[in-house]
């Protein structure tokens, strides 16, 4: 049975970058993890069903549809985790037009049974600038106060996930010009 580590962060914090660089370092040491992006698995399911054309449309689907797709994605990823170490790259909460949606509701947590949940964070203004520079995504504009609220909600949700699963919670700061430090911290967690 593999180990399941969930890595979360608000959009633009760089959690995917930190994760991919940590996985590369670990691979050199002979430690293998498969990175699975929860949103990508959800997108593949929703696209197959003809519900969306691009990933950023997922958060605009009705909450009932999002929940159904989350459950299907959780089952699919849980199957992978039965035979190998998995890093699940996802969001702790998703900001929708109707409010925050838990990225890992109980029906997903029961499937995944994560060992560790890692929150990747950065300063609010750093995140805002990263978002403004990223032309590859279609994101709604948020102020630094909105980003701060989202980070707070992520922390609250992550602790709840830990209570429900027994997973430990680790916070890693991905500050500008200190990517290597964040990567090294994640390597230690995954090793």
C-alpha cells in the first residue's frame, strides 16, 4: 500500500511548482511518488461528460455537480494509492460564486485516507502579483484581503481534514526568491 500526501494552496501560491521540484529531487534519491492533480482528474471526468471545455469552468458548475465529480475523482485517485506513493495536488477550499466549497469533503477523505496534508502558503501580495503575471489561467480578480481570507479558510479546512482522518498538517512558506527552501522542506516531509 502506498502513502498518500495531499498538498494544497490557494491559486497562484506555487504549490504545483514546489511539488514538482520536490518530486524531482526525491526521484534522484530513489524515492518515487506519483503526482496526481485532483482538479485535472475532476476536469477529465467533467469533460468526458460534456460539462466543461476548460478547467477553470469547474468552479462555476452547480455545487451538486462539483460534489458528484469530486467523489468520482476521489475514488479514481484512491485506486492509484493502493499500489504506489501518491501526492495529491489540490485545493483545500474552492471559492465559488455561492461561497467556499470544501476541496476534500468527507466523501473524498474517506476514499483518500491521507497520511499528511501540506499547506503551501505565501504572502498575500506575492500571490496577487503571481496571479497578475500568469496569463495561462482565467482567474477572477481578488484583493489581498480576499486572498488572506482564502488562506484562512484553507487552514481551517485542513485542520478539519486532519481531525477527520488523523493526518498531520504541515505549513510550508513559498516566498518569492526562496523556492529552494520550500522545496527542501517538502522533500523532508515526503522522504
